[in-house]
């Protein structure tokens, strides 16, 4: 035996391993002791109702199988078949849940569809390693033969590889390959070369015959007036709710009562003779015709707004950009022309805008050329929404000379006729027959009624109006239940010496009234223009004297109009070619303008205290702004031909920057004012809180202070300087 000597380092490692093993044994023995102590101290409790199992049952293994079956899904569902008329079992929805699905455009290269596409495109599938599957799929007679021109490099490589393949295949394989190549060459010779064909893209294809021109998209924008807004606040309390329920209950009871009365009336009409039935049918047909008429009217408005789409937008939103480069000048943009086919021979004698419906205005059609009288007349109510035909038409036997619309009841119209009669129409009820008409024998004027004006309602609620005529009378008409109550307010007489009559008696000379204007703030005061050129200031409380007399013109006064913002200022126009601006109780006019032609009408603008318009017999419309130019108009524009037509009336719209001008051929032209004709006032820097109404009044007062003549002051007597002492 040979003794083996361990180096010192190996000895140390051996000793360390031995000590580690002994430590592990000691720790394991300690753990076993602790486990035994824990089991001894542990006391297991056994329930009384525990099931006693045998050893075989305890050793039995119970398998658990997970299945993809939705236990909560109902079975044996049925649905009713209308075709068979019975319930049939419905197919089960299945247990699979589709989470994501996407159709792709890729095919596996070894699939049948891929091989078919490769063959159709002229590509040999053998190059892609799919030859065995193609041979199984297609027979040699079915497979198309495609000639592919080999490249130079490929042909050389094939020549080099052919000997190697023949060696590897051996004798048997060589004979089979040679037979296959001979068959393929024969088929190629018979079929000939196949030209390349462009394959249709199956995923994005459209027939050429189905292709149409695609119209480009267009944006259409429309501006509308925003709906009115208002703030409302209230307290909802218990008694308020109770009152509301009581009111609703009363309404229901009244409705039941009305329904019962209607049923009783229906029973009564059935028992009556056939004439009553016919009358009922006529009434029903008229009601149906009224509804149909409203539908046609709405359709006509829609067609007109589509036809005049650009004009309908212009009158609202378009502003003339050229006004920025003009100095103190403006223009009138023509919008529409309103006319009625049956009244083209008549003259527009008066026009007025409806105070409630801002786009509705009334036109009187009569005549002013008394050498060529026209028998009939008409009242036409036009709206901007339908410029092709009037909304309401009232035909009269005599020519209509003037009109006015009630401010509180916008459906009540009063008109004055050429034969001296007056009539009141309620267009809400009917336009064919007037609601009130004067008596042609006693209650009437003896001459032409030149102007009528509604007055504020009386304390008892009766409506009333005033009328003036060439017979020199101002008459007050009150609408009673079935007739007029007539009162003569004043007989106009000239302030001249009376003339001796045929029988020697002295007769006062009457004045022929031609127009009237009531004070905007004091309804007792009114101005009357006469054919002698005078303007009388009168009061309804005095019937014998005038409050003031203005020596206004040398020819008949055609119109007098109060300023809308300052009631102390009014304008008058006459056949002597002049327009004059007057101040209350002042003999001399503040401004005088000569237009070179007969001035038919003058009106103050409702939006400015210094702007007014006028029309002349030469077919031109004039717009003045005293704050801009005190000597000449800021706009003169020909509306109609001065050789064939004459302008007779003008009217400003109360809300829109639009005016209407009437001519002697029954046509009304609507025009829009450019921005320079309606420049608003700018408040001073220190008075930014002032509203537009106050600024307009301040502007006019500032202008009048420059025009008024200064009052002459007389010095009081000086007692110290007297020589009587």
C-alpha cells in the first residue's frame, strides 16, 4: 500500500465539508423534534355529522373535466314561422365568441387559390416549390401552358444542372423524366405561345360602364336672425300649482261642454231638410279651401325665396363696400318690384308699413290724374317674403286715395275713397266685404278723402279715426256695434274777408284740406295742410279757431310729417317744388330745399332725427341728412324713367334699412339704404352710457341751435339816466 499525502489546502476543505454536514444533521433533527411536539399539542375536532368513508372510497380518484360549454345558455329555443304557421326550433348561437376578425388580402403560397392565381399570371408554381400539390390538383390537360422566356444566366445554370440531375435520378427516374418532357413539348407545340393577360384586381374593381362623374362637394351657408331671448323668473308655490290645476280643470269642463253642443248641433242638422245639409257642406268646403290656400301661400313663398335667393340675402346682410370711398354720399340698392296685374293702370296713392309685421305693407291704388278717371280701385297687402303676388286683396268700386293701419290691431284697415266714403276692413275675417262702411247719403264727405288717421282708443274701448277732405271738414268717426258715429271736428275757413253771395249775404271762403298729421305725443293736436298752401295747427278741443297758421307754400301741400324723435319738428312738401322744415310755433322755416320738380311725398326716417326722404314727379328719390349737409341731398337716384313714370309716395320701414317708392303705374319699388345713409351716432368719450335715442335728440338740438335766429334782447329803462328830475 502506498500512503497518500494530502496537501494542507485540501485538508482544510475536507474539514469544512465535514463540519457543514454535521450541522445539517443537527438542524434536521431539531426540526423533527419540533414537528412531533406540534402534532402532539394539536387536537383535531371531528363534526358529528361527518360522512364515514371506506378506504376504497377514500382512494377513489374523482376526475374534473373543463368543457367550453356555456351552461347559462338556454336550449330548445323556438321562433314562430309565418310561412309554415307554426313554431320551429331556432338554431343555437354556439359557444364560440368572436373577439376580433379582419379580412386580409394575403394568400398562402401553397393554397389552391394561390396556385390558380400564379398560373393565371403566367408564373410557374414549380419555381416556388409547389409542384407536387399542383400536380395533384390539376390534370395535365387542364393546366394551362405558359411560355416563359428564360434568361441567359438561368439557361446556363440549367445546362450545368441537367447532367447532375440525370446522374442522381438513375436509370428509372431518367426514363420517366424524359417521357414527361416529351409530353410537355408536344402540348406546347399544339397550344402555341399564350400572350400575357392583365388580371383584374379582385379587391378594388369597378366596371367602366358604371363609372360616373362625381360632383364636387359644395358648402352652402345661410345667415338667419337669432330667435328673441328673454329672462323669466317666478316662484312656484303650493297655491300657484293649485290655481293652475283649477284653471286646467275649468278648461276641460268648457271643452266637454263645447263638444256636447257640437254633437247636439250635428244631430239637429241631420233631422233638417236637405238645404241645410248643402249649406253645411259648403261651409266645410270653404274651410278646406282656406287650409289649402294657406298651404299654397306657404309653397309660393318658398319658391319666391329660392328664386330671389341672392336678393333675399342682400336686403338683410349685404352692405355697399363703395361707401368707404365716398365722402358724405350714399346709394339705393334696388331689391324688388311689387305689382298686381289687374291694377297696372292705377296710381299708387298711399302706402303704409304694418306696425306689427315689419315685412308687410299696404298699398292704395286709385288715380291722381283727374282728366283720366278710373272707375275701380284696390287695396293690396304685399310682403317681402312673396314679391310676386299680394297676400291680401280688397277690391273697391271707387278709387282708393288713402289708408292707415291700426297700431294695436294690425288687421284693421281704414281707407278713404274718391267718392267721399270711408271703409274699415278686418282682413283677419274677410277681404271681400268691409266690416264698416259710411252711408253714401248722409254720413260721408262731399269730396275726395285725402287722408285718414287712426286715433287712440276711447276710454270705453271704441276704435276711432279722423279723416280730411277737400270739402274743408275734419270728421271724427267712432266704430259702434253696427255703424259709424260721426262728428265734425272743424270746418276749415280761410282767414280772409268773407265774399258777398248771390243773395247778398256774406259767405266765408272754405279751405280745402289735402293732408293731416297728428302730434306723436299729444293726440289732441294736429296739423292740416290745404290746397291753398297753408298749414293750420288745430286742436280737437276747439272747433272754431286755429292755434297757429303757417304760410307754408304757394301751391297745394301734399304731405306733412312729424319728426319721429323730436315732436317739435315737422316737414312739409308741396307742388311748388319745395320741402320745408318747420319748428313748432315759428313763422319762418328752418330749412328750405328746392328739388326742381313737384314733390309728391316727404317722410322722416325712424332711425335718425336728421334724415328724411322725398320723391318727385321726375322719377327720382332724394335722401337728406341735415347733420351731414344742410344745403343739398346726400343721395339722388332715379327710380323710374322720368319720361314715362312719376313717383307719388315714399315710406321708410320701421326696423329694416329699406324704403318703398310708389309710381303712377301701380308699381312699388323696394330699395335698400347704403351705410352712408344711416350712420349711427357715436357717443362722446365721457358719455359712453348714452343710448342711441338720446344721442339722436342731442344731435338734432345741436343742429337747431346753429339755425335758430337769436332772440333780440331789449334793454330795460334806466331810471338813473332820466332827465325828468
